[in-house]
C-alpha cells in the first residue's frame, strides 16, 4: 500500500495511491499517516477492507505533501555504502556513524529546496532509503528487526558541505530548512520484503549522478534498527535515513554543488520518485 499525505484546500488528508487513482481516507477517522502508524496492522487491515468505499480522485488532480511532517526522530547514517566509502578513499566503518536531522527541515516532493548563499555555498544531494518505524523498538535482535518497520520512503539528505566540514559535526549542515525532502509517499513493508535489493538513483538536470543498489550498504536495514535500538528507543513514526551511495557532488572532480534552478530527480525501485527544484536567497 502506498500511503500519501494530500493537500486538500486548507487541510491535509491521507490518500492511498494506486496507479492513476487516489482513495481519500475520511479525515475524521484517519487524520494522518502518523495516526495510521500508531494503529498498526489492525488499522491497515480496516483501511484495506473499506478502501472501495472511500471517495476517489485522479492522481494528477492531487497535490502531495511530505508523508510525515513531524517525526519524533530523523536518524541519519553516514558512510553506509561501500561505494561511497571508496569514492572518499576512507575505510569502511566498524559500526554505524549516527547523526540527526531536525524535523523542521522536511518538505515534500515538488517543493523547493531553498537556502541563502550567505549561509552556504556548497549544497549537495544524497539519495537515501528512508525507513519508517512502525512500533516501539528497544534492544531488538537483527533477525527480528524488520518486524518493526512500518514502511519505506525516499529521503534526500541535503547537506551543506562547507558548514559540515567547518563545524566538524553534521547536524546543522544537514538540518537547514527544506534540507530533508521526503516522499513521495510511504510504501508499507509488506510490499518490500527485502530492502537490500533496491536500485536507487539521482539525476541532476537529467544527468545521472548516483546509480547504485541498497545491496551496497555496509549495515543492512535490520542491522541498523538493532544497533540503534540498543542505544535509544525507536518510536512509531521515527525515520532512519540509511545512507547514500557514491556519486555525491562534493567528491566529484571538479566538485558539483547545487545552484539556483537545478532540478533533482531521485528514484528508488518499488517506492517511486522524489523531485525537487533548488532556489537560492529565498
């Protein structure tokens, strides 16, 4: 099931996307995707049983917003692709490199990534598989970890490299407003039984920049959930951005940084496409 957040006039509504059709869930019964996540499998089963009774719109008639607007945690993972380590000529980490992004940085597909050139002049792109936690996870074993996943989405871990390297920690550089495009929806975990076999890519102005597979991950989705849950409790709706493959702008020769008017097209197999335009000094 593809669960999207739809802008309907002055309010948001949950929709099920199926091809060219969108089934609109009653706002009074299903106010948000966060509410559905909290309801778990029983609520998903109820939604499926009632789906054909929901009003429908054609996909081109609706405006998508970010599927989640205020997750409790956005957990980033650095250096989690072998090819990304190779392009930097750095050793593969022995344990996950963990940082955080602020939820205030979230935008949806077709919304603008914006920044001031007075703040940063080295903005970079990172396509990542986003994992949405479905139930409280604490001290989870790797072999049980995927049972705690509600679904998957696409995250662009936009990064201000000059700030990142100057600050020598990553939170500010990766949490500027609009620096966490997410979407276009959440695909429930039953549709992606193996998250380690997904092709993912980035095109910048039509040119392929990243082209890899989640099989390149150093630490699998299950291993990440287990590792993180032994340090802090993962709550329903938390998002893990699982790292990016090679091809980012900063390590190209010469480097390629985003500029005003650039158009990003990110795609992950079995999930969809996340598209954003870049705007500066807004």
